[in-house]
């Protein structure tokens, strides 16, 4: 297991809500994709049915945190400063995927964008833009 794999496993294992949701991650080189398998407890609107918006928001935020852990060795988990979420369409009862792109990492702040999709990556269901406070490891 590579160093990035072990950091990714540690981050997702340290977040109880990620375990509750059943969130998983796959790492291929430096590209990470997170998966949120559908389960009935994720439904917010049973009439549609649609995945709860809070579940999607938390899933994307945890995707950003996981991506930061893969990109940089940090002394502790990044802290969320702010996030902005765009809900683009209903999350249907399907597996949801997300990928984060780090736009900028400074000495103390990181800017990350996340897109979540279901069947086609070109048709995202939600997007997140966020800033995170970093605590770099001491060299």
C-alpha cells in the first residue's frame, strides 16, 4: 500500500459519518474517485426518491478532505473554512461518484472544487467549492 493509499484509508476511517454513509474511495495514480453506494437511509424525499441534499453536501466535503490528504502530508485533518454547494439535479437512487480538483494549495489555505455525478460524469448532480485550513507537517 502506498503512502497516499494509507493516508486516504486513515482519513475515511477517522470520519464516522463517512463510515455511516458507506463511502469508499479508489485511487489510480494521483487521481482519486469517491463512491457513495445507494442505500435507503440516504433518501431525503421518498416520493421521488432522491438522495438527501445534506448527504450529497457532506459526501462532497469529505471528498475534498480525502483529496487534500492524498495530495499533501498534513499534521492533522484539514478544517473547513467555508463551502458553497450547487445542487444541479436530483440525486436518484443510484451509486454517486465524486472527484475533487485542488485549485490552489497555499501554506495554510487550500481551494478545492468537487463535482458529483451518477451515470455520466458530463452530467453532474452537484458541485462544491470550498476553502480549507491546512496544518502542514513539521520538517
